[in-house]
């Protein structure tokens, strides 16, 4: 692997890391702990583990496509899904609009499917790397729907004190 390819891969990891940072800024807290949550909700620690693995696969998939066809339609669709990915935390944990977050998650789901379709001709491996992400977001949409139905709004918007609060310890709620 040459230096350009290595820097390209690092660039895709950096962009994914930037998208993931919205989850670090707009995070669960006391408000989330007070929500009526379904019994089948995974434990809190599972989310950062799952998302870390997914972001690695998302970055590698984009890198594989970039190596074959450079920046084009497929990576444009990838950029859209990554933007939608970052926006979800803002809508759910930031402005606390569970219904709006659900609608946005469905758009995210469609954009991931778009990535799979546009990635497949350039790199079947890249397309398959996006499938676990689609499965996870499918589950997230069902979970978001359940949370929205169980917790009708309105909910208070996140405060600066909550954003600045130290990370909470993961627990089963």
C-alpha cells in the first residue's frame, strides 16, 4: 500500500471520527435515564462498542470505493449518510425531538441503502461492509419508534451544563 492510499484511509477514519463526535457532545444523560425505555433495549455499553466497529467498517468501505473510482456519486451518497448519521444525535439527544429523530433515521436508512447500491459496482466488499450498518440502523429505527411512542413530547432541549457534564458511567437502565 502506498502513502496516498494510507493517507486516504486515515482521512476516511478522520471524517468518520468527526461524525462520531456528535455522539460525544450530545450524549445520554439524566433526561435519557428518565425516559420509558423498552425492556429489549441493549445495555448502554453496547452502543459505543457497536458504533466503533460500524465506523471502522464505514470508513474502510468508503476507502475501498475511493481507491477504485475516486470521488464521485458513490462517495457523495456516503457523505450524505454520514451527515445524517451525525445529525441524529443532535435531534435525539440535543433538541430531544424523538419523532423528528425517527424521520431522520429513516432518511439515514435510505441513504445507507443508497451507499450499498452505489458501492456494489465499484467494490462488492465495500457494499457488504455497509450491510451491518444498515441492520443496526434498522434496529435503531425500531428502537427510536418505541421510545417516541412511549415518551410523547415535548422534551426540554439539552443545556450547556449537560453538554459540559462529565461522561456518565454505562449502566443498564
